[in-house]
C-alpha cells in the first residue's frame, strides 16, 4: 500500500511541474511561390504551360493558393538594337483552371488560341512572365535553352555505403558547339546539376544511387529527365539542392530563402525595361524557365542487386 502511495505522489509531482512553454517563432514575410519551369518536348505540338502560384505561410502551416488577377507570357526573338523588344513571337494569356487551384494554363476562353506552338520557338528566344495580384506586379524573364538526348539508361550492380542502394547509369553526349548546363531529374524530387566544363563535346557517363529509403521494388519504373539550363537557372538549382537537403522539391519553401528570377516591379512606369533597383529584398520564391527536356524510363530489376 505504501508503494502505491509513493508512486501516486511521484506522478502527481511530475504532472504539477508541467509548464506550457511558448516558443516565439520568427515572422516571415509572405511571398509568392512560383513553379514556372516549362519543360519542352519538341516532338509535341504545344508547350506544356502550367504555372503554379502559391503563397508562403508561417512555420508549421501549409502554403496557400495565391490570388492573382492575371498571368501573361510574352515571347519572341530579342531585337539586336533593343533587346527588351521581342519580335516574331506573341502572347499567351493564362487562366486559373480549375478556379482556386493555383494552376495557371493558356486561357481556353479566348477567341484566339493562347497555346504556344513548339514550331514557333527557337533556341535563344526570350520569354517574359508577368503576374498581377491586384496590389503587386511581378516580372520574370528567361531564355529558351536546349538540352541533349539521353543516350542510355541501365541498372548497375555497384553500391555505396549500406549495400542496399540501387545504381542507375546515365549516358548522354554533350554538344561541343556551346557551353552547356544541365539539370537531371531522377524522379522522387531528386535532382542533380552538372556543367560540361570537363566533358564538352564528349560522351558523359555517370552513376546515380537510390538509397533503401525509396523502396524500389522489382518492375518499379523510374522516369529520368535531362533538362537544359542557362547559368542562372543552374546556380539557382544548385542552391536549392543544398538548402533542401535533397528531401523536398525545388519549389517548396526552402530552409533558407533562395532568390530566383521573379522580381517585384510594382509601381515601375517603364513598360519596356523592368528593374527592381532599391527593391533587392522584394521578390517571389521559385523560378521561371523554359527549357528543353529529354525523358527516358528504366524498369528496376532487384535481382541485379
């Protein structure tokens, strides 16, 4: 009986010592989060334009759908004497479909087709994205960048540390007539960046290892993409991969704010030249890019491991 009384007193002591600790979390400024990477398959008829626009939130809360009044893409070839003027291109007015989804696509309600034909774009063409929230205006510009085909994908038998990794060997041939930057999408929000400084014009072969956390069963299909990139997009993705630790997609809110190419141009009255002088901290998260994509798939065979 004395033992039970002692235990009751101990429990009562610990319960009575519980205090509510209030942790003051830093208040982050709300920002737009824009997933504006358009992956172009030149065998298709139209660009797969899908711009996702969210709004960042405080700690422990999910991002919310951003409210926009309009989203427009201009495109064309820069004028040699005035690069801000685009020639021979056009405009694509976007609409949020379905409403409230945060997904903006070419507006099907226009009298004219707002889709952009693949046959109408060339390497080096410039694309401009303008987003209006009603109170603020955001602008981004990017250049269409080519990629290189994937020569082959094959499953290897090597491992790294645990012995449970799955090796995939990727082979592609770089174009020797230009300086190239690449972004590899290995599925499962796994990304890698590389540049051709040491293999320009050559065939490049390397291994990528999926650890046991992915639980790749036999006959699992992995989709691997090779994206072209300019140096700015390459640098952005390099920072994102480091900040995210490889465990989240590149358009989630990263651990530290990584600046993309989407700037706030609210109040700027020059419609030809956009700048954000004296507004270096006023920008959206995410990135706008139009890049060529080559995609291949591989079926995993666990008997090789």
